[in-house]
C-alpha cells in the first residue's frame, strides 16, 4: 500500500480552509456581512493600535466587518447551498454533493491554466538565459539560439515557437473540456 506524501496535500489547504470557514461561518463570523456602521468605518485590524477584538480584521468603507464578509460571501451563501439546507440536507451531503463538484471544476481549470503559464514562464526564462541551462533542452533556449539565424534558417525559431503555442493551447483546451464535463451548470444546460 502506497502512502500519500503530506506535501502533496499542500495545494489543497487553502481550499479546505475556505470550505471550513464557509461551513463554520455562523460561529466564526462575528456579525452580519451586509450590515454597516458608518461610525465604525475604516477601523484597523485588532493587532493594530485602535483596532478591536470585536472587528478582528477591521472594517471597510461602509463599516462592515471584514472577517464576516470574507467568510460569508463564499460558497456557503450560494443559492444551491441555501436550497439544500432548506430541504434538510446535512453538512456532509452538501459538501460532497453540492460544493465538491463546484470546487473541483474550478480547481481543474485553474490548474490547467497554471500549466500553460508555467510552460510560457519557463520558456521565457530560458530565452533570457535564466532558465534551464544547456545541455538540457528547452524551447525557450532553442528560440534564443535560433534568434540569430532567423533570416537563414527560419524553421529553427518557428518550430519551437509553434511547439510552445500548440502545447499551451492544448493544455488550455483540455482544461476547458474538463470544466465542461465537471461543471454542474454546464451539465444542467446540456440536459435541457
């Protein structure tokens, strides 16, 4: 049996914290996220002089508590979560039946866009001579080496550039397809 390495779970930590904060909002958020108090506008966070423990992260321009807004204006306030609660669904069912499909599609699409961005970033750094060093092959270093020979041998720069473009486009299209397949809103439109 393979053991899961703990550091592989690190990217999931912010998502887990956000979902936990959304579910625990009635107990974590000290006040209404929408009610303002102009007398308490722009109050600093609790750890800054003049801050208050009642307004842990301070207040905004309209005197609304920032912690309450950050917690409550999240997944917990979505209509489908409220509808599931009204129908008597318990927290585990809401998590796995309603929130997980919503979050999963977003994570996948962002991850695929990040892969494309990373490919472009690595190519850019290698083109500038700051990335992968020779003799390790890199499309960016191939482009850098070919720049001097564009007039004599155009293909030495065109094909690495095309490779970058095609791979990044392909990764983004795969992410798009995954989003379409996993997004509950897209699935409901396809059925109608």
